[in-house]
């Protein structure tokens, strides 16, 4: 059978041939839109009603916005300027209003003449620009604008674009305003009639949904709010259903794969391990272990996500699964994201297992196995020994970093892969490790705070999910506070006092910084100035620091992120003078890192100044306070994960989130959310709402571009659940979708080769 084209011909037309090369280039580079079909699926973000004005008080700081407002007044000022002709510059200040709030627009130089003539008091227009604060007032500098009078030069087009009572506001960029996108949509809208409907007729009719061409016309040119609701209901179903069919086909294919069933033998290493535990497992740990053991006993590969709150004992559950596989004659590999964490896991697992980890040694107990560590920086002899133990099957358990994935690594019989902190690994890396079994090994993914793609895929039902939501006995609560260093410097001084108080009480502290420092600085720069490169986080291949880019205006006024080496030196000479301060970061030699961690764990260091290498798995119960500098540069789940390093013993934990961002900024709201709850599941929802879903079928986590345009993973759980049922039934009856060419077409458009593989590997 010939492959179905991804889209009908008119919708596959490149935008270049319809809109001209200049507009098409901006759309491709800034919005990822290449074809007529792409543009038709670029839906309005919201709608403004003609005659109603945007509420200006709610505008977010440092974001590109589009508003409908009325000019209240306009004033032209002259000022002395060495750069202007005849030494005089001009500045036009226009105040716009929504009837209650006000916003200032500023134009300079040659840019003042046109707005001075057009933006007269009483004029209504669409304005687009980035919201900033100047002299404590909100302003848009050099905004683009479009008059809403319909009597401009291209009045016919403008009147046509704004003929309805509802004005669509599109996701736009500084290079291409919403109204220009609206005009481009107007040009291609007639081709919407050619759109092929992916939904089976019976499903569409049964749920009372409009056709796809009708939905596209109504979403872009609605006459009433009912039109918008009809269009969105239909388009949400498209996204949910097409994606669910892709996942259902994936699950159907997975169910055909063979795997070796791994059942623990009675009186084996697992029973011996359980007998030597000094505590009883929580009810949650027992329940989740049962779910995992049931999966391991089947002849198809397990594909399970283990979600657990920070400190809920996931490692214990994973270790029991690994020992069950060893009992069944197989090997288990744990993949950790950093060397620090791999060493930590190796240390804690060998301690938990005791003599059961001494397999292959003289006098080792009957059920013992060998637990080996494999990382990229091991010495040649140790590495050779570890590789030999894996190839012969002498080692039942291996813990390692990306080094486990290399071609040279051979397993005797790999039965289970445990991936710790899944969002640190590319899908390809997990896939490479899974490819090392004779048949696909079972897969267990552990993550403490689910991140957007995980949440999305979980809600979409691609992974079976187990949840650990009980904390083991003996864990203490953690108090979290935002420290606004710019507004209230005395709060920061108090933060360092709290660190001293904890140290005086015999406890220890972490101070976390977004970057390392030292050779990132450019020696050619003046002292104290950092190079452009300095803003980059530098955990290198270890990949432990995933600081988010700062919000706010980029450029000269934005200082680079604080660095471990600078902060450690400043603290040791200043507020923490007299305390034992050490540093830890990803560029240190593995032995040095290990030595620093051992000293800190032994209580020989008071304060550890580190990058996010300490983010996961590091367990020092005596550490009670954490100060996170430039906290706005980290993501929500990363902050929650970092905070989980304190409060691991009997003394209460304290986490201080230091930021210079203004109170109204989105970054501050994000930090307030982290400070307000210790619930990682709640935070993952907040993270998801703030980032958008991330591209569920692509590797970008940024949320900037997403294949989910109208479907919201959190709000639309019901639609997703119903679509999942419909998709499962459809795929069970017709796995190749032979009876539904329209659906195959939509899948082809959604799943280019790269995304299809991503689903496959995920």
C-alpha cells in the first residue's frame, strides 16, 4: 500500500509560496511554522472583545504581551543628547488606560513621529511589547501597535481582520505581532475546507463534535463565544485522540515483545536481605514492591514509573526489585545521572546489603552477589575488573553513569534496568542500555518530582505508575522561605546568621549556586566583570545543573549567576568566617568529590558550597539548612529536589530561597509556590501549568513549542481518559488503522520519524 501523504496538498504548501519569503522566514524561525497546515493549527491564545479593554493591572512582568487599550494622553519631550542631530533628542510618552489602570508607552528618536501623529487621546489600538518597570511604573518601550479604527491605509484588510466582535490574540513574538499573524491566517483560511478529518465519523457524531474544517474556521474567526467553545472542544479531542492512538499502537507493539520472566526464588538473596533490615518497610513500599514483582513475573517487558516524594524510600524499593532479578539468575543495572550520585548509591546499597554484597569473595555468604560500580573516570584496572564481572555474570548488580551505555560494556544476562532521576537522561541513552539484554530487559524509572513530560506521559497512560507517598518514620518537616535579597538586604544577613546558629548547634548546611566560576571568566575583562560565557552553567558532561535561564531583560544590567568559588570565598571571609567551608562541583576530580562528600557526611565540614551536583540522592541526616542563591534560576522540580537534601534526620530542616527578582515577577510567584508546599505532586502540577506541557512527543522540555495547542494535561484529564479508552478499543480492533485513512494522515503529521522513535524509546 502506498504511504498516505502527511497532509492534503493545499495544507502542505510552504508558507513561502503563500505569504512571501520574509514573513515565512520569521514564522519558521520564531514560531516553528512552515506550511499552511502549520499556520492553520497556530490557534489564538485568547480573544479580546471589541469595545472592551484589557485589564492592565494583571500584565506579567518581563513577558511579551498584546493588549487592547485606549490612549489617555501623549506628550513629546525634548532632551539633550550627544548622539542626536543638533544635540537634541525626542521622547514620546503615551499613557494608555483600561478605564482603571494605566500603562506608559515610550518611543525615542526617529520612532516618535508616526505614533505622535496617530496615537491621539481617545484612540483605541492593539499594543504589543515587553512589560518592564521604569521609575517604579510599568511601561512598554517601543511597542508595536495596530489602530482599531479600520480607517488606515489598508482599511479593507483591517476592517476584514477585525470585522467580528471578537479579536483573536495569537501567540506572537517581538518579530511578528499578533495582528500580522491574524492577517496571514486570513490569507490561508479558505484552505481549511480541505482539512482531512482524523476522527471516525461515529465517534465525532456520538460526541456531538463539529467537523475539522468548521472547527478551524470557528477558532480563527469566531462570531460568538459559543463558536470558540465548539472549536476548542473539537480540537482538544483531535489532540487527545490522535496522541492516544499513537500511544495505544505503541503499547500494542510492546505487548508483542518477548521478555524473560524473573521470579525471585524462595530463601534467596531477597529473603536474606529482608531478614537483615533493621526496620520494617512502609505499607507503601510493600504495595509498590508487589506491583513490580507482578510485572517482573510476566513474559513481556515491564515499563513502570516509580514516583515517590523526596525521601520516600524509592532506592529501597528499586534495590528489592534488583535482588529479585538476581534471585532469578539475571543481572540488574542502575543508571544514575552523575558520578556523585552513582558513588552515593553504590556506597548506600553495599552498606544496606552488608555481606550480601560480597559475592565472589572467600567466606562470602551463600546467597551473596557482587555489586560493582562503573563510571567514566575509573582507573583502567578497576574498569577492566568491573567489565569482566559484568560479562561473566559474577556481578549481579551494577551501578553506573553513562559509562554503562558504551559499546564495550557487555552483560551476561541483563534482566532489569533501573533509571534514577529520569529527567537527567536522554531517551536514546535509556534505549541504548535496554538494548544490551538478550531480550528487552524490564525497565523501572524512578523520579522524585515528576517533570512535565513525565506527568504528561503518565496522564496519557504510556507508563504503568506506582506511587510512594508515605515518608519513612524519623523524617522531619522542612520549613521553606523566600529571601528577597534586593528588597530586604537584612533578610539575607539573617539567612547567614541562621546558618551560623545551625552550625553552633552541631548541624551542617548546604549553599547552592547556579554555576562554578574560575576559568569561565574572561581574563581580558576588567576585574569583577564576567564574560558572556559566565552565565552558562558548567556541570559539563555530568549534567547536574539544569538552571533555568533568568527572567527579565537580558543585557548589561543583568549580572551573571552567582558562582560556587566566588560565594565560598566571600562567605569564608565574611558572614561565615570561622566555620569550615568546602566546595563541591562537577569539574572536580571524582576522588576529590568523593573525599569532600565523605568529610561532609562525617561532620568534618560545616558548610558545603555546591552546584546542583548535590541535587539528588545525597543523604546526610545531620544537614539541616540549605541556602539556594539565585533561586529564580532553577526550575520548580529542581528546587524541590534540592530542598529534599535537608530534614533527613531528627532535626527540622530549613530551606531559604534567595532571589533578587521583583515581587510581581513570574519567577517570584514560582518561588512562592515552592515555599508554600512540600508536596512534590502538587509542585509538578504547578510546574506543568507554568511551563505548558513540554512537547509530549519531542525532546524539548522548555514548553516553548508543544504539539499540545489546546489540550491542557491537567484541566482536560477527563477528555484524555475518554480518548484513551476510545483509542485502545480502536487499536485492538484495527492496529494498522486500515479503515481510517484520515487518522493515519493525522498520525503521520504528528509523528514524524523522530517523534515516533521517541515514543518507542520512552
